[in-house]
C-alpha cells in the first residue's frame, strides 16, 4: 500500500521488454510510478516484503506450463502478502540473435524455462542439435547480446548464439529475427498478479477469485476429499488447484488454490471457517476481480440471501420460536 502523496513503486522481472513489463504497463505507467526491474521473481516479491517496493507484478500461471512454482512457493512462505489484481497477457516468441547470425549457426539457445517449454516442439524440429541455456528472464540474454553488439562485452563471454524473446524485445535490443511465431501453442496466455502487503480487501464485484494455500492435517485416506468438500458443499468452483511440497517432510504437501468467490461472500467465509477447523495451516492470499470480469454463476442455495435466510431460521429455532 502506497503512502499518501508518494509515487508508487512497482517491482517486476526485468530487464526491459519482458512479458511481465507488458503486464505492469497495464497497471501503471513510467510517468505515474517508479518501475523497479528485478533479476528474478523472488527478488520482486521480497522487494515488497522488505519495503523497497509497494507492489510486485509477477507471473503466477501459464496456460501451457501451469503454475509458476517459484511464485507459488514464495507467496506460501514468509511475511504475508496478498493478491489484489490479475492480468492476462497473450504470449508468443521470436528466435533472435546478433545481426549476421544464421539459423544454421545456432547451437545454444537462451530461454527462460517457461519460454523453452512453450517452444520445445518447434526447437526439436528446426534446431534438433541446439542446447537450451537457462535464462533468468525472457530478455536477459537479449540484453547481453545488445552489449556485445555495442562493443561493451566480448562475444565469448555470453553462452548462447540466439535467444527466445517476446517480439517487442527484438527492436528494443537491436537484434535480428531468425524465426517468428515459434511457440508450439499460438493461444498461450500467462496470468500475472499484482502483489502487495495486506490491507483493505477490494470490494466484491460478482466476478472474483480468492487465492489460498491449505495444508492437509495428516496423511490419511480421504483427507484431500474432505478439503475439497469445504468448497463443493458451498457451490464454490475451483479454477486452479496445485500441490506443492510443504518442505517439512517427504510426502507432505500444501495445496495452492484459486476459488471463484470473494471472502466477503457468506459461502466463501464459511468455507474458510471449515478449512481453518480442518487444516493446521491455511494462508489467505487475497480476493480480487477476475481478469475477464465474467460474473460467477451461483447455484441455487448459495447466494447471500440464502445464507441470511438460513441463519435467521436457525436463530428462530434457538430462541424457541415455531418453525
């Protein structure tokens, strides 16, 4: 949360030209905010925890690769943070290199692991001998190549011949295009979230999500079913559920969950009560509007009026009134 009158500070995965930066520009501009590029997503999140930034924009899920585990784990541990917004960004990739490089010369391709996973089949067909060199972001290798082009870095100090980058990064770093549209799935989308320190919960819109992490109480048959029933009996749809190691013992897991409901809704509040009674560890990670703003469909008996009527009925029973 930004102090009154101060310029908001946003941490994000840099350098310039990343998909994260594109997501950030949908939230804030360089004219109205201080943009703080970070070397990785953990640094962006920790910048908020340490008070060096007011917000972080980080990728949390991809339609091809699923959850971004580093982000899920970072939010599950440490000082509490909450999600207050989500942003969807379509992703595509270009294979780029220093001017003069040919596709036949490419033996090492720098790419963020999620980028490589989304272009793996294309690379297998067109660059069967190429080695994947892990990059910290989708533009870090492009930034190094630009330094080589400008004479600020010796060519033998970079470990790749080409890089998988967002299309906009090609011109920004002055690189040459070797191949465009190389992603295996042209419909791929990455989901980004705005993270900040806990504060006032955004008002419900009728098209909201709540994100949680929940631990199972013990290793027994039916424990996961019991966890899921806290949602299903209240008509709450889960749009994402992923298991992550708890870190305290082999075979023990946390579940990272996105639910289509807002914490202020009675059905979500009751689900949280049930989870808190059931689980030794529940972390609330925020309620926020869905990026598509499509209203959540509620089944009969799960609307706020239904809960209020049911509570009034119970109160009447408890007071000895006729029912």
